[in-house]
C-alpha cells in the first residue's frame, strides 16, 4: 500500500471548511510523494458519544462521491464508529491508521477532536507527528461573511429553505442521489413526466417546495425542476423528491441519478386542479 496522508474528519456536506482540509492534504501529499486520503465514519460520532444523531447533509454514498469525484481524493476510508472506536485512546487511533492503512501524515481542522472522550486534539496530533517524524498540517476555521463554515449551519439553511446560502457555504450544489422508483405516473399524464426518488432516512430534509436543479444521468447534466414534499394537490402523504428533467426522454426506472440543488423557487402548495399545477410547473421551468 502506498503511503497516504489522510485528512481527518466526518466531512458531512464536504463544505468549504472541508475543502480547505482537502487542499492542504493534496499539497502535503504531493510534496512528500504520498497519495491523498480521507478518514471518515459510517455513522455520525454523536450517535454514540452524545446519544443524539444529527440529520446529515449527505448520505455516505454521496459523501464519498463528492470526495472522490469532485475533490480527487484517492482513498476514502470509511470506518465504523462503534463502541470499540468510541473508547479507543487517541494515540491508538493514530497508530492503527499507520499500521493498518498506511498513514504517513495527517491533516485536520483546528477544532478536530478524536479518541476516547475527545481527548485527542490538533495540538496533540502535531506533537505526535513531530515525535514520529510525520508531516502534519492544522487548518484554521474557515469564515465566510463573518460566519464560521460548519455542517450544522448548512443543515439549518437547508431546512429553512435558504438553498442559495447553503450552496454558497458548501462551495458546490447540494447533492442528493437515488434510484428512480415507480410513482403514481400522474406527471406523465400531464405531459410532465417526473423521476421519483425516496429520500434516504437520516438526511436533513430541504424545506418543502420547488427547487431549481441539475440532474446528472450517465455523466450528462440536464436542467430540472424538483419538488420536495408530500404533493398536497394529489393527496400525497410520504415525503418525495420528484425532479421534472427538462430536455430528457427515456426510461429511468431502476437507474441511479444525482440531483444538484441550486436555489429555492417557491413553497409547496395545494392547487385547485391538476391543470393549475401543470401551468405552475411550466412557470417554474421558465424561471
């Protein structure tokens, strides 16, 4: 296994703060002839540490896609955050990464904590690397418009419907992927066929409404108008994500597509008729 310099963190959203870590990891790796890698976890540490699981910005699959495809990380090491990991002393955690995964250096944020009871921190990581002769870089907090970039802040923007602000702090469109499933086919009868995605459990739900999106299908990007909500006009109950993909025709059932959310168009609302709904969707597309 080629020696790897790892960026350490959870990387939910892979936002501007995370991207500063990834850039530092890339620069440090190339200056030392190492490959680039990320250490993340299959589940959020707060699930065991605080007995509280925050809603996540991305699914593990989408997080890995962003890290690999958008930010060129060669290795994405997704470790289980189980009881063994929770109680592992901080030094043992670093030793394990070196022994089992070829870690040859580390990058972390200034506020990064790791090991049992969060006893490891950036200062101890720097001391450890100095003693072991390993490269290390600590990245300061990233501030945008006077606000610290964080996954917590971005989740709140998504849930409040401030998609454009979330995208600004993410540094890329908000990503959601899924396999297209069968719906009621009402859109097709209106001449507006939509793809139906199930929102994965545990994710932050964007405010119900209609969004300007792009849709990636087999590597090709199409414009899309996407409804997130319960479809009140047709007496829907479950939360659905339904993009109307413009300029595309074809059978998507069973295929995985990637949605990129750009900005919020309007709240979800109940229309007096399907025809009125259809007219509004066309206005959304024109916007």
